[in-house]
């Protein structure tokens, strides 16, 4: 006769969960020092759950926690459709392909909970059983739960690395007051490999599974203010997230799984044309991007990043659209970023674009946007000097 745990594992496979494990709900004492240090050093993104004690002690948010059931779903890493070369396009990191993973994971977690409830031996037992499902918006540190539950180990890049799927997995968990036999944690498996640390363009990875989130390009693509200049060229044409530390990982080579239809990417959503994004309405934004996890911060960060991407790609054909942003957009971040892009793209006709920027600067009231316009003018003036020296030779 199957145990309840064995029945849950069998059901998890039936409903489309790729990995499942059972962890003790004992406090995560091993995280305490590092979580406090991360905060003290200013390395947090601000997107994390803010009460550190609730991240360490499950009993702070759940009465009598006994077990945490951890799940993982593998997501695709390659497009089955060809990406058109019709015009310059941006891209979303792979974790934002398909329908928002929060919705997919919640669906699987809820289905699993409903199944477990049907296995109660009495109404009284069913009423006594309690469950708290959560994805990465909850209190617990997903990768720590998943490692304790035997799904994989935490790599040097801070991501969970599984044997079967590498780090291309979404994670979720259920805290419950049901006691289960727990699984063995997976030991650290990176050995001496530091490829992710070396490859990170901003040196955000600390090499021990932690990172300075403020320096992470994924974080930078999600901020709403002016992106610091040191990160702008480094995002290349990526308008949401960053895959670099995953793509160089030996555990991820050759990994590409298409188990879940709702995770399949649409070309125009995850490799969008950049120029049309600049004038996208709120309705248009929701239609094109609203189903993606990468839409959670709204339209402004993605439009800012699209302007940066056009500059990085050297798309001078986009100058009229970018100028329109600098002239008419009500958001200072967009005006300032557009001015920066003009400073990079207008170097073939510097006099023309200096004149446009000087007109914009004369009426600009926002100090950050004005600064970007001043710097763009200086950039073009330098380009003009170089052009004249070249013409004089």
C-alpha cells in the first residue's frame, strides 16, 4: 500500500510537476548570518520579503509547520520558431518566456493541495490539515527550501541547479502541518568551477551563492529610474532579465525542455520589435506583454530599456522615434534616456542633433533628464571635433 508521500509524488507527475521533494520545516539557521549581511552591505534588490526573521523561521508565518513540499518545473531555453531579422529586436530572459510562471506554479500547487485533501482519512483530519503555497513572492528563500528538499544544489550564481534540468527551473513550495519523511539535501556541486562568476559582466556574483543584487543586470532591467550609465551598454539588447550566468554553466549545456505548453514563447512577445515599443499605449502593452512575468514592473522600465537597446544596436533609423520620446514623453526617465541614446546615435550628423538637444534642454525642468541632455550634447560635440579633424586631413 502506497504511503501518502508516495501518492503525492505520483500525483505530482500526473499534474505536470517535474521534480518534487520534502523538506523539514525547521528554521533555516544557515541563512541568518548571510541574510543580515546582505542587507547591511546594501546588496539586496528591495524585491525580497522584507522581514528577515520570517525568511528564516517558518513558524513566524505558519502555525506548527512540519514539512515544506518543494516543486520544480522545467522551462524552455530555445525558441522553436525562427526569430525574424526584419528589424532590430529586443529580448526577454528565458525565465520570462510564456505565461507568467507565478500563475503556472500556483496552479500546480493548488492542484496538489486539492489532491492531498482528498487523501484524508476523515473529515476531521482534512479540517486539521493546513497548507500555505508560495512562489518567489513569499517569505521563504525558494532555493534554500529546494536544496533542503533534495531538488538540487545552490550554485555559485545563487540559482538552484538540478541534475536533470540544470538551473532552468521555476520553484515553488507548500508549507504544511502534515509530517512527512524528508528527503536528503543535495551537496554543493560546482567544485572549482567559477565560469558564472567570471562571465558576469558587472561582477555581481560573490562566488559563494550570493550576489550583490544592485549590480545584477536582471535587477537593473527592472528598476524604474534612470539606469546608471555603467550598466547601459552591458544590457545589450536585453530588455528584461539576464541569462549570462546560466548560459555559461556546464550543468546547463544542451538543456532545453518543452514539457509545458503554457511556457512556450511567442516570438513577438519575447523578441519584440524595439521601435514600436517606444510609442506603445497601456492597452497595447497589456495585449503584447501582459501575460509575461517580465511585465510586472509595468511599461516604463521596458520602454527605457528598449531605447537603450536601440542605441546599443546602433539603429540610427530609430532616431525620429527616439527624438519624439525626448520631446513629448511626460516621464523624465524616458526623456533622459532618449537624450542619452541620441548622443550615441546622432554622431553622423552631430550639429543637427546638438541643436535638437539644446532646444530640449532649454525647456527641461527635471534635473536628471537635463543632466542626460547635457552629457549627450558633450558626447556629440566631441564627435563633431573628431569629424572635423578627420575632414581636415
